[in-house]
């Protein structure tokens, strides 16, 4: 029970990304990482498996590239602040899901923080004073300038709304909340889940991140279909499909007109010239610097905003191949399980796999990913492998029971 309480506190601190200091020395995120590391050590969970063994090689090459380009001190801070935290999150999640079978804690934590974040995001977009007061507590990068920014702009149309986690992270996080708010132990379509999802979806729309919003919509439709299909026949499923297509078409036609008139960031979806130019310059950097150098690249070219480019710029050719192998293995397993999954019996696994895909898709257009040491990826992956192992054990147990009969 004590480990579960510590894990919920640890996970909440990671999700909030808060940087306010306790006693002027340490942040809650840093403090809970240290506490969870000690807790994992006491139960013998400080070890390396296949995935973290390969990941450690990538981290070493990332360190080499940073040292060669004169940025080893920045790498050291990243190593402690992000990669160490990701490792602790991975190991502690394996305990929570594998030993205690308490994956519901992950869903509830994400849902609770997600709904709160969505409400604050909506408040920020509508220029409600209380939203700025709340967000000042978390002190994410740029939060101090939000009120000042609003003083000089009539609206936030055309700008990413930060919520309580930051402008970039908000587009990653709320799609995950859109997925996890559907969790319930009975695997049913419930009004409460739909209500919470509606709040989060409105907040996600106001964030104005195109990739995140599209991911949230697709994942949500898939989940709703799976929940309703348990009680639907062929005709009802066909009608659901037709209704979904019509609803999306109407939203696209009338929503596009509204977006273009309002000046929202969604109206900029077709203008990819700036991003294409960035990708081209990053590719040139990779060819010119086989050992990589993300800090050097960031200063000279800019941050890549792409998972695969980041892999080779962070770890060089060799380190990049190691982390891409991990990504390929995770992708392959997630696709395989998604194809064969029994939603009724493995609803939790479905949600975590969709969360992994959501984060993966967002990382194709932004910087946060497994490459940057993001904690979310390793939480999802630990849950996925533990749930797969549990399902395999249950299947073997059922098979043995049938044979004995």
C-alpha cells in the first residue's frame, strides 16, 4: 500500500512538470524521483532488462556526442533530470502493474490531472484571471509571461495554449488524457467517462496543436467503437461507422470555415515550408556530424522536431541505430497486440497501447520522445510488457484448467 501511495505522488509530480522549489532546494519532481529510486532499490528493482540495456548504450553515445561538441555539462543535467527519472518511472511502473496489478492508478492519475489541465487550458483561452493564477503555481517555462502576453493580444488564436504543463507538452498530454478517461473496470460506455472526455477534448481543441488534436480524435473514436461494439450487432456497427464519417465531414467543412476566419493555428496546417526547411538543414547536419551533437545543432540549426532526426542528432549514427531498434521493437509489439487483442478482457492493455501510439505520433512532429528521455514513453512501455506477460500467464492457466477437466 505504501509503495502505491508513493507511486501516485511520483506520477502526479511527473505529469505536472512543476518546478517550484521546496525550501529553495529541490522540486517535488526531483524529490519524488529520489524517493521512488530508494523504494525500488529496497525491493530489488534496480536492474537492467533488454530494453534499458540497449537504451543505456544510446545514452552513452549521446554523452559522447555532447562531450565532443563541448556540451557535456548540459548532458549531465539532462542525464539526471530526464533519463534517470525515466528509468525510475519504468522500474516503479513494472512493480505497480506487474506485482500489484494496480494499473488503474495510472489511468486515474492521468485522467485527474488531464481534466484539471483541460479546465485550466479552457480558462486561459477565454482569458479568465483565475486560470493565470493557477498556472503560476507550476512555473513551467514561459508561464511567467502568459499574463503579459495576454495584455498585448486580444486572444490566443494562433498561439499554443500551455495549460499547466507547458505549450508543447499540452499537445502531447491531453490526447493521453482523452484515452485514459475512458477507463472503467466494467469496460462499458458510461456517461461519466463521456462527460470527462468532452471536457478534455474541448481543452485539447483550444491547445491548437494539430497533431495532438487529430490523434485524440482518432484514438477516442476507436475506443468508443470498441466500448459500444460489445452491445451492437452488424447493423448498429454499420450505422455507427456512417454516423462517424458524416460527423467528421460536417466538422471538417464547417469547422474549417470557422478556423480560417478566427485565425487559429489549425488554419496554418497546410504551410509546411518552414518545417521542411528545418528538416533539410537537420539532415545536412547529420551527414556532416556522424557523432551527432544535439546542443550544437540546436544552436546552429535549430531543434529537429522529429523523432528519427532526433535519434541520430542525439546519439550519432551508432547511438541512433540503438534507440531506433528499441522504437521498432515497441512498434512491432504494439501493432501485433492491437491486432489480436480481446478488448473485453484486456481493455487496460488497449488503452496503454493507444497512449504509446499517441505519443509516438506526436513525437514525429515535435521534440519530446523516447530520445529526449521523456518519462511517459517508459511508463507506457512498462505497463504494456507487464500486461502482456499477465495475459500470457492467464492464458496458460486457463489452458491447463481445460486440460484437467
